[in-house]
C-alpha cells in the first residue's frame, strides 16, 4: 500500500528537514507540507473525496499561529469518521508534560515525538 506523509508545521526549516528525511527513507511516498493547520484540514477533506487506498500519516506541530495543534485535533476529531486510513502523530519542540497529557485525551493520536523528524517515528 502506498503511503502519504503530511507535515503540519509553521516552521519552514523543520519542514525542509522532514521532507529530506522522508524522501531519503520513503522515496515512493507522497508527501505534503502545510504551514497552516486550516489549509491542512481543507486538504484532508479534499483528499478524502478523491484519494482512496493510501495510508496517510500526519505529523502535527502543536505551537502554530492562527490554528494551533490542539485546535487542529479538535476539528480533526469532528471529521475523523469520514477520513479513512489516516493516522495522527504529534511532532513538536514542546517539552511541557501538560501538552503530552492533553494530547493523550485524543485516542486517535498514536504518538508524541520530539523534533526533528526521525524515520523511526513512522
């Protein structure tokens, strides 16, 4: 099964690092990068309508302007029933235990990882 990676992070340097590592480790994978969580949500809705049979792995930063990672998780939870083969993992620079605890309230989040991205997070 083909894989798709979606990185949601407002930091272009982190996105560039994640992209390079992903391309090296998973050259066959599709990849999207969003510096806006709102745009990522819109993409997920479009993707659900047009792309089937592809496992999608989302790596989400928590600290972003406009819509932070927690707001994204809340909106995603309202839509997740219509999204198939999508898995969410947090990829953040946060070392605050309260963030980890708060993320654990979302059963669909399958990991909490520290930046930078590492292929073992998949």
